[in-house]
């Protein structure tokens, strides 16, 4: 069942955790048009620098619901980018043609009824009129827009041709561009929490529940009232599938929840020229995802014999948070797939419950000397609520999340955060442990239970959206791996 944003609060919304950076927005077109002049495209409301901090750095914050389009004319005097009264009325991702019009502004009449003003205006019959044309837009102009019709991931594009007027506005041909054409020499740095209610959720298994809590005492789901602010939680109960052809039957089940409070990390270090032909790229850049992680889950039963891990996705989540970087809307695309993964030899019967808390950070950072380099960090602590292993063998179970982070519809970073439990027993040992009581064991042998976390992923070619050189290949994040012993015994 697919839950869209319009139904999210009524049912039980969303989830997330994860990672990083990304890409550009439109594509190529050629030619020019006499309709493109040097007149300003829309009236500037504020320059990028006007929205900065005392030290000159642009503020990075969550964009308001009514986000203005940003527009820049590289090479022109004055501010590099400003809020514009223009908006993207439609976008065709196949042809990369865009219709630009004036944003509607509503003002209350004396009777209290709103009156809209827009261009083009509508005649009494409802047919758009061309008598009130939108502000002229020129070849070379750069547009940054929040999600718009035809561009659900936002739009970052430059105008390569002005085609002409339509009933809905000015139609232009666009091509991909990069953020340095808007940000230029400006600097920006900030971390913005992702609204947990903004996620679209697709449940992949029957018994999956979603909860979230945000400021204003607004929450959803059976656990919503008890969640920390800004958190998203996904609860699961499911049987572990037995791989086809497995000679050993199994009867195991996993239950628990994952809780995440995700944040998007963004920075831009200035130095861009705004001229693609002469651009050297920004002095620095960073895109990543971070947040707090909490999970509590259990695995009970005997896992079927399998040489390769069995991964079972149980929920997919998607959000498009918009960052306001000065006057520029930067659209971040965040995808998260929650899963459990089991590996076993079919011999061990296990009953394990575990609490896990910590944080994580994944992304990519850029410097002219080093290019793009990965960032992956995680601090996790765990405690077994109860442990029990019977017979000789091993089992490993992970409850994790696979994430992808990008800009304007292009994935720049992928990451896989996988906290896990691993148990092993030798000979014919049986063992159990619980808080406040010494471990017990029977027969001859030894047993041990471990907690751990793996964080892996890759930086993608689309990181060039910042205006940095294009990656020739994806760059692995490298694997962050840490394991610790939870309990053990021998007789």
C-alpha cells in the first residue's frame, strides 16, 4: 500500500535515516531567441547575501512552505542570485522544456475575499490572456525551484533558448547546470532536521507500523506520543523466510522497531566563478546525512541454512526536504529502505533481544587538493535484554537501513547502515544470559554473542552538481566496522 503525503497524517506516516549528496537538474537544449533580452526576469526580492549571517555566510535552514524561485544571470552586475517573482509552471523531463510564469500573489479585498494577481491573467471566460506577459527571461539565466509540476525533485537549470509565449507563460529550453552558478563566491554551512511527517511510506510487509512526532505536540501512530521530537519510527513483526532448496527447515521470527531523527548536512565554501567555461569549482563542499538512531528488536527460533545473507526489505520511505540557502531553494532527495537480513547454518536455535542506541554520519566532502573523499562515522552502544543459544553453529541478524541522498533528482551518495547481532556456539553447548543473573550453560563447549555495526556506501558521479570536477567513477565510502562482545560462556 502506497501512502501519499495527503493521507499520511490520517493513516500513520513515515520513516528515515541515512546519508548524502547529489546532482543536477535538467538537460540540454541549443540555440537562442530574440525574445531573450537583458531585462530582469522577475523582480528581485532579496539577494543571496542579504540572507546571510554576520560573518557573511549564507544561512541554511528549512525552507518555508511557500518557497520562492531563485534566479541568477551569470556575468551580470549586482547580486548573483535573488528571490524572483517567477515560478516554474510546468517542466517536461524528456524534452527539458520549461514554462515560466509570474507567481500568483493574493491580497485581501475590503470584504475579506482574496484577489489574485498573476501573469498571464485570465479572461472572464477562463482563457489565459497574453496581454499581461511575465517578466522577460533570458538565455543564460539560471533557475532554482522547489518541487513543481513535472519536477517533483525540484529543478536546477539554465536557459539555453527562449521559445516563445504560451497561454501559461514563457516556454524556454533548459539544460543542466551546477550550484556554483548560483552561489558563486558565497559561503554557506548548516544542518537542517528533516520533518518526519513529510515522508511518503510504502509498506512492503503486512505487519509494519509507522509513527512520528514533531513540534507542536503533533504526532501519528500508536507510539507517536512517546517519541522524541523530530523522530520517525517503524515497527515490524515478520517471519524469517527459509531460502529455497534449504535442506534444513526453519521457524524463526523477527520483531522490533527502528527509530531515526534524520538531519541533512550542507556546506559550500565559495570560490565558484559562475562561468562554466572558466570555472574552477568551489573551494570546498559537503553533503551528507546524519542523525540519532534507536532500535529495539528480537530474533527467536532457528534460522534456515544459507551461505548468503537473506535480505528482506519491509518499508520504503521518500522525502524531498527543501533547504533555504540564503535565497536559493536547494532540494534534497532522501530515500530510505528499511530491511532485516539473516545468515545462519540452520543449526542454532536462538532467542535474543537487544536495545541499541547511537548516531551516524555519512556523506562526501570536497577540497581542491583531494577532490571528493568519503565521510562515514557511527557511535553505537547496545545491551542484550536476553540471550539464548542452543546447539553448535552460528547465526547473524541485522536490522538496518539503506539510504540514498541527492540534489534535484540525482543521487550523489548511497549508504547502508546495518547494526547487527551475531551468535556462535561450539560443540553441543547451550547457554542463556539475562540482566542481573550469571550466564548458565549445559553440556561441553562455549558460546558467545556479539553486537556490531557496519556502515558502507559510495559517492556517485552526480556530486558534480556543486560545480566540482566530474567523478570518473564511483568512490566507495569504505566500510566502517565495529563489533563488541555482549555475553559469553563456557563449561
